[in-house]
C-alpha cells in the first residue's frame, strides 16, 4: 500500500518497485547480517538443547543450589540477566530467554510472561547504559546537530543529560520488576497459559551445564570484542549488526570444537542439529525482512516529518516534551525501529527545542523514550520478534500480553515529560 501511494496508484510501477525494494534490502550488508544472525540463533539454540546443557543447568540451579524455587525467582533471574547484559538489545533478549525458558518450563510459567521480561529489559537497558551501539548512534546524531551550529557543547555531555530524561526506559524496568515480584497479571496476560516447549526426539539427558553456559558466555565476550574491532578500538563506534553476526559464527565454531572432541555429540549430529535449528528460524528472518521493508517505505512517505511539522505549528512549549515523546512513539510503532526513529526525530526535535527556548536534553530524552516505547509495542520490531523467539512464544500473543504494561510505563513517561517541560 505504501508503494502504491508512492507510485501515484500505478499498479505496474508498484510491482516493479516492490521487486526493486527487496533487491535493495537484500543488497544492504547490515540487513543481510541481521537476517543471518536471526537464522544462526536457531542453530545455536538447537545445539544447546541437543547437548543436554539446559537440563544440567536446571538441575544445578534448582536441585543443588536452590537459587530458583518458584515462578517469581525464575522470572527474576531472567530480569537480572536482561539488566546486566546491556551490550546489545538482541543479544540481551536472546540470552535472557535462553536461560529463563527451561526454568519457566519447570515451574510452568507462561512463555508470554517470559517474552515480556526479555523484551522489557533488552531495549530499555540498552538505551539507558549507552556503552554500546545505541550510544554510538545517538552520539553521531547529536554531533551532527553540533557541527551544523544548531546547538553548542560536547556530544557526550549532552547525551548523558538526555539519558537522564529517558523516562520510559526507567518506568518500564520498574513496572516489569513490580509485575514479577507481586505477580501482577493484567489484560491479556491473565489468560496467557503455559504451553510446554516441544522437545526434540533426539534430545540427550542432562549433561554438564557448561554445554549451555560456555556458548552463552562466548556470545557476551565476542559481542564486546567485535564491537571493539569494528569500531577501530572504540566500542561506541562499533557496528551492532556486524558484531552480532560475527559473534554467532564464532560461537557456532567454538561449540563444534567443544561438543565434538568431548564426545557430547558426533560431527554429523552437530551438523544435522545446526541445520535443523536454522530451518526453524527461517520464518523469523522473513518476518524481519518484511519489517525492514515496511520501515523503509514509511520513511520514504516522510510520515514522521509531516507529523512533526503539524505539531510545531500550534505547539505550546509546556507540551513540547510530551508531544515529541508521542510523535516518536507513533513513528517507532509504525516502522518497528527505535534507531530509525532517532534518526528522523532528533534532527526535528533539536531545532524545535532551540526555536522555542526549551531544554534540548529533555527533548532528546523524549525522542529516546518515545523511540523505545513505540518499538516496544510494535509487532514488527526486531526486539519484539527476537524476544518472542527466545521465549518460544507467538509474536502476536507476546504483543497482546505485553501491551498493557508498556502503556502503563508510557503514561508515566508522558506525565513526567509534561511536568518537566513546565518546570
């Protein structure tokens, strides 16, 4: 429909441009690496399951150490992992889900609730602790505004000030923790039922938990290493898409060198399992591809710029922060990308703030918050899809069950932006 509008409602031109759109997407390196990551994740998860490491980890946690003994503690462990691993939102959701899913299966926790915890810690924590690709992007966008003479100061100092106004990320983390601790189920989450994960016919019995932990630790370590390498010595300038793709390749290689020599599985079994896992997540890669296509078309329609121009015509300075937050939310929800929203809205929000003599850091913080909020609610967001995948939950069920909590956090953030704009 977007291409139909862009091509003046000409059917043949729309078909031609649809073909060109997907050729363009599949020729873009970062998109190919992201799709590759989504498929390779399936191989890693299938191999970890096949190794018996998950059963070994559950036995150690539950039976030997009693770290996890209830529904609450199984979700809190996933929450803690999601907060501690702030390196990249996709890796955060993946690891949080990988560790939490077997424990949630043991205590019959719905996979929808686990997906909610994975998603509600991944992007929010990555946007608060910006020693990652998020920080690199935001620093670049702020530096562009400084170099153009729109604002003055150091980009790092401005970013730190703006992160202090990232109210949605803060409220989402608090709301998520409270909902876990007090077992608060609202909206569709009340009806979410536990459905056991399908078991492989060839799954081994419990073995050493290190068959699960070492691949996970390697993902964390190599994500940092590749961010450092792709950023030429600066983690903040590293490529997120390249880093997660290379990390998955190295992790698979290490699993081969670990599983086969220790006789956990034969080489043929390793290869068969890796291919089987990749096949299972191929549909997820297709969903991501279509999500990228929708985001690109929405950008070409310039919906964000149009909404911002409408808002700036009759806007009170006291409502500026709140309106920027809402606009960013709508754009992020529509496109499924918080990063794309930052790229659209920061060049719009900063001049608006300067023209109206408002707090620039507050307005940038509103863009960050709105981008994360809209992305959090969007069914076409990569973090939404990956969180669903990691928790073994249907994407639409995850969106429906998560939405009430996200809206509560969004309302809290909106009120705070209005209050701070007035103050």
